[in-house]
């Protein structure tokens, strides 16, 4: 969502991060900003409208909802922090106050403004959380509890508001340089920097914003700290055979599932190299629990868990998904990347060539989708990202069978998206042009001499353009965006591919065919 021309309500907008957010929204082109605070600010700026708002006061919240009927972005920034002990602080004092503001106050605002956002065209809710949402801090355990509750709230309302198209963003940050933490001696991030990350997150339709480097490190370390490591080899054969060892193994399994339940779980097919490997590594770095697959799992150490998988086999697909579920207990994201290129003219390709191409690139996707959808439907959310190609729109000569599989994948994904949308599951297509990655290709079964020169020229063109193409990481970044922001159906990747698609729409058919012959010949 673009903040330009938006109408924003910022709670706690009179100082600290709230004040920086008001300025950031102004700089981003917001048409109007309601500045909520217990004591309304004084301002002569025509774009700012101060309102009295204590989010723990039901009358204030109702009055704000009555006044601010044109809001398109709700920025839940108001919050309190205190070093309240879980065991010694008076329950009716600091600990309860933290919950009243950080959890119940945020909930009250969401309940009041969700219908308004839906009426005004979907809209966006941004909840200001904290790195303390993930773990208790030494000086703020009650604060951590309130922010953990607010994180669960954010995840819950995201599910409930998905049907009306409202984007719900969770913002995590460490210490921000405001008067709230003025007495704490630790590295801090400026409010302006955090506000800039939030504006960028809204613009990119992100569901999560990690607003500073320490928070990003914390999320990565959470995954690394809790991942089952080879140190568990202390459970040797003798110990495993004992009741104590068996109980310990079960406890480790429960612990792993509990940790994974707090992180999105992704399955990436064809993850041994290229786009699949880059995607698995990037998702891992951004806090996903990732399972990567290939027919022969790599032997070198990776940052994600390996599963053997042949997408051509029903039994192999079921075994891989069941193994993932046994370890993680859920699946939130499926990236269908496994595939290869069947090269050659149609006449010199056998029916078996065509069947093999479709068995991997199309039927393999269907097998994977059918295996994960029951789990996603039960969870009420999930994302499926199918890796297509520019040749899903423009078929090159001597790549007809590959293009057939990608054209079919486009149609499959478009239909599937509408079928599963009512269950909170989204389907997207990522469509790269040339990528500098090893090309897995198969020659035709029955090569014909009449096609040899043209086929070799087309194949050389594919190799040459591939070497000049984008790195796999560029595609992985788009996949990450599709996995973490409001999902679109199609994500073309690469400027050259976008231009070709535009020219296909604009040029007469004969002119475009002439252009295509030049593009796909050596």
C-alpha cells in the first residue's frame, strides 16, 4: 500500500516514535494524519488533526472511531514500558497496566477501526511490537509478556481480517532512542530510522518489519539457537534404548515442534542449487524454518533441513510432507521450484519426452499442492508460490515442451488461487526471465538432422543469455516478498522479461513474432 494520499491515525503521536511516525507519514505524502494522544498536541499544519485519545478509555476509542471515519492506515504505536516483576509487582498496578495498554488498548483500537478500514477499501493496520515479543528481557519481564500477547493478537487479527483484504503488519524493534528508555545504557536506534522502515514496510505490503539490525540478528539467532544440532549425538545407542533416553528424545521432539510453531515453516523443492538454494537460504535468514528438497540431498552443511524428494513420485511426495509435519507440526509456505528444460523441436521429441516434462514441471506441482493443502486449510492460512517463467507467456522455438509446462502452470495457478482463497490460502506465480544458474536440460529422444543447426543456435542463445542473466538471489528476493507481503498473483522478475511481455501486448502479432525470432536465436 502506498502511504501517498492516505489518511493515517497514529496513536501516541505526540512524542518519541509517534512524533517521528507523524513526520514520516507527512514526508511520504499522507493526505491527513490524526495525531492521537491523551493531551492533544497544538499544531498549525493543515495536514494534522489532533484528537484526544487514551486507548485504554472506551469512550475515547469510540469517539475517535466516530471522528476518523476516513482512516486508511491505523498505526498502533501507543504503549507503555515498566520494569515490572512477574512475581513481586502488584497485579493491579504495573503488570496489569502493561496489559491494559499494550494488549487490550491495541485490541480496542483494532475492533473499532477494522470496519472503517474495510469500508474505505481494505486498509492497513500496523502494530508496534518489540524484540521483547519473542523472549523475556532481564529488566522487563512483564513488558515482554504484554508484547508477546500483542504479537499473538496481531497474528490472530491478520487471519480474521484477511477476508476483507486488510494488511496487518507486526513491527519489531530493539531499544529506540526515546524518553521511554532514556535510563537504559544500551545501543539504540533513532525513532526516525524505525519510522522509515515502517513506511517502507507499508509500501511493500510486508506483514513483518524488523526495524533495526539488532532485531534482525535476534530473529536469526532464535532460529540458530533452537535448531536441533549434531550435539544431540550424546544420545548414543545405549541411551536411546533406555526409558530415560526415549523420554529425552520425545522431549527434544516436543521442544523442536514448539519452537517451529512460533516461526513460519517453508518447504522449497529443488533446493540443491540455483534459485531453490538461494530461496531456502534467504528464507532461513529471515526467520523461516526451512526444509529444502532434492532427489539427492546435498551432503554439505546447509542452514536448512534436507528432505529427499522426487516430485514425480506420489509416495515420495507424501513421505517428504509427512516427515516435515512430524518435525515441524505445520507448513505455512510451499515454494514449487523443482523443474528442468526439455529441449528440442516438437517433431524430434517423443511423447515420452513430453510426458516426462509435464510429470515434473506440472504434475509434480499438483502432487505437492495436494499434499500440503489439507494442512493449510486446517490452519486457515498458507502460501503457495509456483516458479514459472517468462516462457509461460512467450514460447521460444525448440523450448516448446518446457513452455507447454509453464503455460499450463500459469493456468493451474490462476484457477487454484480462486479455489483456495476462501480458506485463507494464497497462490502466486514468480516469473523470471534469464537467470545465471546451471540449466538442467534434456536433449530430444529422436534428433532430426534438419533441425540440428537451428536447435543448436537456440540452445547457444539460451546458454549465452543465461550467463548474462540475473543472479538467483534476485529471484529469491522476489519470492521472499511474495511470501511476506500481501500476495499478488504474478511477480515478473527481470527488466528484459517485463519489456518482452509489454511488447507482446503492444505490438502487432507479426511484428512480435519477428522480434521473438531475433530474441531466441544465437
